[in-house]
């Protein structure tokens, strides 16, 4: 079966800031990723602290490895590197932010059964503003996702609103204060589906996820993509050739498209570096207990 999206799907993404596309990956494609992931988790028994590959749960031990994130999985998992160029994924991306699309980075967020960490409410745009906001994140469900095992949740339409303060005590913390922001989170929606489904959310969409308190894992592979003419405002391009090698559709350019979108810089840097989980340690008030 060929997976496609409709003009109505594109309109939903543009109006609400998210989209769920079911059954993009086959079971055989998923199995390859899962096998490589299982091997990496087994090797986590050899480490005791976060490093360039692993972000560990606080409950991690060598005897019982607990990994909450594989950093840049496309660099250590061949199956994930191949998925960056998956033809169905690239076709959808060209319709949402194309025609030119650039891969930025990946991460694989893991929520083990009964032990998966929450990710507090935030906007990706707070971490990496660009010259325009045609950027999004793709979530590839490696497990069936429902309300019980910590789905990614979004606030519909929030990508058209303000950029919320992601600071605490004067430093970036990678999270929105649920009290100070006065956001009504009652209208947030969980993005759910069967393994192999994909989610797409706009870089300015408010989103987060609760802990996994179920008896099932919730592993979500995340890719960040940008329009080819979106250039970063925070992290300078120090290798243009490598930057252009990340293009998955369209042609390279050195003419950024500049759009008047709200920007709040992630400065001064978070006291805790390494990942969003570490950044969020310094936030004052948490939504997910």
C-alpha cells in the first residue's frame, strides 16, 4: 500500500500544527530498528553516566540498564540512517515544508514500561530559532502508542502563537513554566497510533509527554527537518559542505529566507547541559509529576 497525504492533511498541519500519518513503516522495517536498538541498550550496561550516545534514566544501573535517549541514532544505527531518506517520509516533508528539505538531527526517546521519564511542555523553536519557521519534527512510533504509555501531546494551534519563555532563574531551562505561562493545557491532544505510524509537529507547537506508567514500552524515534532556506540563528554553520550534505530534497542555497517570526534566544545557556532532560532539571514548576 502506498502511503500518501491529502490536501486536507496539509491544511490540518498548517492550521493546527500537527499531523499523524498511520502505517508508514512495515513490520519488517520496524524489526530492523528494534534489533539494533536492543543491542545498544544491552551495551548500556557498560556505561555509568551520560555520554555521546546514551542519555540514561536516573534509575540506570549496569545490572539493569535504563536508557531514556539514544543521541543522534542515525550515527550509530544504520537502519535509522536509512530512514532519514525514506521515500514516503521525504514525499510528505516536501508537501509540508518543501520543496527543499534538510535533515538536522535525530534522537530516539525511550519510555520503558513503568519507568519512562516525562518531557515537560516546550517549543522546539526555543532551542534552535532560524531565519524562518518552516521546520518540524517527525516522530516514528516503534511501539503502539496510546494514552497509557506516555504519548507525545500537542497544543493545537499553538504554532501560530507566542514563543513562551523557556527560562528559569535567568537561564535557559528548555521548558515552559506551567504556572507563569497561564496556558490552558486541557485542550492538548495525544498523538497516538500503531507502531510504524509517523507524527509531524511544527517547530513552534507547544508539546510534551507524561511519564510511562503502563506495562508497555513507548519508544519514539524523532527526526528534525528544516526548509533548505532556513538558516540557524544560534549555532553557526562551520562546514557548508557538510551542511548541504544533509539535504534530502531540493537544491542547496546560500540565500536564507527571512520571515518576521517571533524569536527568543536560548541564552544564557542552561546550567545542566547534555539533553532536554538535563536542561529541564533547573525549571521551577513541573506539570508532569
